[in-house]
DNA sequence: TGTTAGCACTCTGTACTTGTGAGTGCTAAT
DNA sequence: ATTAGCACTCACAAGTACAGAGTGCTAACA
C-alpha cells in the first residue's frame, strides 16, 4: 500500500515539476518546507513510487519526473481545489458583463479570455444549433438564378446560404414557397428540418410551385445544419511558451493539428457532462502525447449545448485550470440559461 | 556601373540561396552551369557586389548571402516570370469551379489553396462590403426585449445582429419600422447607411414609431458596417517549416503577430492595385524583418475589392509566387466580375 | 526497524581544445 | 583582364575534461 508520506512526496514532486519543468532530486526536495525527513529517506520513497509507476527518471542518475499514471493519481486524489483569485473572477465575469446577445461572440470572447488567464490554448466548441428551433425562414432573390435563404433560430442564430434557382423560375413563387415553409416548419428543431421537408412539405410545395424539385433539394441541403458546430480558439501560440515545446518539430505538428481543426473536433465532440481531464496518451493521439486536455461543458438549463477545453502540457496547472473551468462553466451556464431558457 | 557578369553572379547567388538557405562561396558557384569563369574571378566580382550593397557576409570568411537591397534589385530587374505548371493552374481554377456563391467561402478556400501551393502563409483581406448596396433589411423579434436585425446586400452578403428593444415596445411597430427602412434605404451603399438613417429616416420614424430613440441608435450601430473586412489565413504554421525560423522566439513572436490579426490588417489595408513586393524591413515592422510580403489585389469589374498576400521568408521564391498571384488575381477578378458585375 | 550518513558511481551540461572544410583576400604569373 | 596559388579566417564537429546533481547501496544509529 502507498503511505501518506509517499503521497506527500508525490505531491511535492508534481507541484514542483509543474512549476519548474525540471526533474527533481531527493536533495532539493528535502529542502522544501513541509518535508522533515532526509534525502536518503526520500530516495527510498521515490524508489518505491517509481516501482508503483507514479514516477519516472529521464536517465539513470537524474531526478524524478511524474509519469502519466502519477498525474492521473494526482488529479484523482491529491488535487486541492484552488481558490480563484478575485481578479480572475472579475475577468471571467467581464465576459458576460457586456450586453452581448450573440452566443458566438460570447463564446469567442470566452476562448480569448480563458487562454489569457491560463496561458494555455483554449478551445471552445460552439453551441449546438441542431436543437434550436426554427424561428423563421426567409428567401430573398438576388439575381435571376440565385436567391439567398436565411434561417433564424429561436436563440437568435442566423444561417444563410446562396441557393441557385431553377431556370425560368418565377420570382413570385419564392414568396409563396417561403410562406409554405414558414407555416409548416416554424418551431421545428433544426435537426429535424431536412426530414420534415421531404416528408411533409415537399408534397405541398409540389402542388403550388412549378419546377420545385431541384429547388427543394438545394434548400433542404441549406437547411441541413449538419454543419458541425464551430470551434473557437484562444492562445493558439501559447504552446510555444512552454519549455517542453521548444522543439520545433513537436510544436509544428501540434500547431498543425490545432490549425486543422478536424482532429480536435473529433476529440471535442465526445463531451460527457462535467469536468474531465485527459492526460497524455489518454487522448489517443500521438500528437497530444505530451499534452493534457481538460474539458468542461456548458448548458442552457438542463440541456448541455457546448464544450470548452484547455489544452496544455501534461505538466499543466491542473488545480488552477480545473477551478477556473468550473467557475467559468457555471457562470456561462447561468447566463445562457437566463438568456435563452424561457424562449 | 554594374556589369552583366556581376548581374549573372548576383542572380545565381540569389537563386541558389532561395533554394538552399545557405551562404554560397565562390568555389561552389564556379561549378554551377552557366558559370564559365574561375572562382577567383567570382571572388573579385562578389567583392564588388558586396561593395554595391547587394551581398552580405555572415562572417569574415563565409560565403555571401543576398542583402535586402540585393533582393530588391533581383525583384525589380532580374526576375524571369515563371511559367505556371499546368497542375498549379488546374488547382487554382478548381477554387472557382464549384458553384459557390458566397464570396467568403471562395476567399477562404483561396487562402487555403494558395498556402498549399506555395508552402508559405497566405493572407486574404476579404471583400470590402461597404461599397455593397443594401438589398433588404429584416427585423425579427426574438423576445420581449430583443429582436434580430438582418441586412442583406446585393452581393448576397448577410450581416446580423441582435438588438435590444426599448421596454414595452409594440411588436407591431417592428414591421412598420422595417418597412420604412426598406422603403428608404434599399440600394444605398452600406457605407452611407448610418448617415442616411440619421438624416433622412429618423424623422420619418419618429412620426410613426413610439419610443424610437434608443432603437434607432442601436439599429444605426448595427448597420454601421465599419466592421473592417475579415482576414482569412492559410498555412499559418508554414513558417515553422522554413529553416530560418527554427528559432522558437522568432517564430513565436511572428505567429503571435499573425494570430493577433490587428497588426496584419494595418499592413494589408493599404492596398495599391497590382502586385507589390515588400522585402524585410520595407515592411516597417521588426517582426517582419526577415519576411517578405507579396500582395495582389482583386476586383469586381474596375472596382478593387480585396487584397491577397503571401508571407514568407525574405528568401522567398519571388518568381513563382508572383506568377501564381498574378494568375490567381486575374482569375478571381474574372469570376467575381462575372458573378457580381451586372447586379 | 525505520531513518540517516556516507560513499562510489552515473549521467548531463559546459567549457576548452583541436582538426577540418569552405570560404576569403591578396599577389604574382599568364 | 583572368586565374592559380597561398596564407589566413571562421564555423562546426568531435573529443576530452570536469563540475554538479543525482542515484543506489551499505552500514551505523535511535
């Protein structure tokens, strides 16, 4: 069994390594306050901790560094929730202080502020729009061959797309069509729009609109908000500040991953409620081997709508980041709930 | 005066340095094809070229590298316009092949493709919307206190913003208001909207709408598309691949500049027509000291609407990039002109 | 029996040395 | 004018030496 003293040492090592990014040896550890026993004792304990798999050496006579398992234990059992500085609270609150109504802008600003607060990279998966309900569809003709379709959701989200009209399409029919669509589709969650168009509305349209076939399909496609939610980033280049990423090749592939977006999206979209920590290889991605990702979710009422994550080195300030994310996600949820709950 | 042989040598040195990023000495240069004279001769010529300020040494007995002045001369006088590979042509054409109507998407895709083609970072300043003319304003109520204002331009560009309504605002008046606005403002260039609202429409509104004051101001703000055009990027991390940026600090500050956007925007917005090359310190920015920026403009008809740029090391493949940009900007202009000219 | 002092050993990082290769500038011969 | 030849310079890589921080083990100690 692991003793209390060993845990104390493990914690001290991890805390120190998170600060200094340097392997730490028994002698320097013995000088730390809170450590009352000698370096020799520490050596023995360290040896045990290494046997348990919590610590590693970079070479035979180096100090120890935490292993992934070590971090995992630390996160699961040793983490003292950190008090958030009032300054930080204030800064987070400031995101929500302005009377901004567009969810996207709030999310964008959040990403920026969280990365500034943590000095890591923040990634925010924007709110799912597919549960939003249709508020209105507008179709506005642009040229003879094109029109612009705009859909507005109950949360004030606007999507638009230019669609091409069938040749010799009667402009008057556009309005007719929009009316039919609005009659039938308002209040329907976006996710179901596409289906509903084909199943219920197409028939109706075919009775009223000439040449409706191509139009409906291009419209259905427009309305098919399988467009995945957007990713927002803050502090993309913060990784470069971390000493473990002073290797250009490492940083280059990591930044490419971030810039690609696709890969991260896959990771972000599995978003179980609450705060979750993935350490190193737990991320199942070679490029993230030396990184940890802490994710939190935010909701409108009970309905979870988005995910926010902080990406840093495995040597991340877990305690601080977790506290910040907890605080942030609560505040964000509260705000969104207030804004959109009663729609 | 500078002799033809000196120019030949200058060209050979620059061409070689662009390829290999290594200082080049007289002996290796003498082995190149096209060079018929001995290394000693070359040494003498190099010495002269250095005196003219076209070449530099990294240390007393190193080979020579081009100076900024050298690149400048090269770009101005020695550049052989490069034939664009048919593959590259095809790739650029493919941007415009899909029937995409949204200008933004075209621009986005352009940035991506140009960065892939050149292996440098591409920056595209999106089309100016302020010359676009208003096609339609829509105001749609969301809640008791908020409504969403949507404006559509003649080019199919859509902007929207949530506005807050004065307390106890009558929903019916929204429609009235929208009608008035559309009556008076359709066809007006966006840049003039704000003025026009205050000067012409406000009076009218005040006669028909109660409590119109705050509403008008928030609406005017919404319509004020002083929102600068967006910047689009491709290959942000391509810089990391260049050997001259293997220094983390350099690359870090450069990427920050790129991520900040603001700084680049200042540079991009002064966009004289045609293709322009800024080399090193000509960019007037310490962070871009080792970079060159090649800009090109694109137009709708005669009306120049946006700028596209390639950012690379001073040791950039000027010839290739210039040719690509020339080709691209012509094609882009042709497409846009076809799409939007006759609106 | 758990803790600690002491010691031999290991490994990294830095500094110093040395040799090599690619380069230069100058001079004298062609 | 051009070029061969030569002395000289500098960067870079390899080798050596050494200090510093660390380990593991053993034996003494409370």
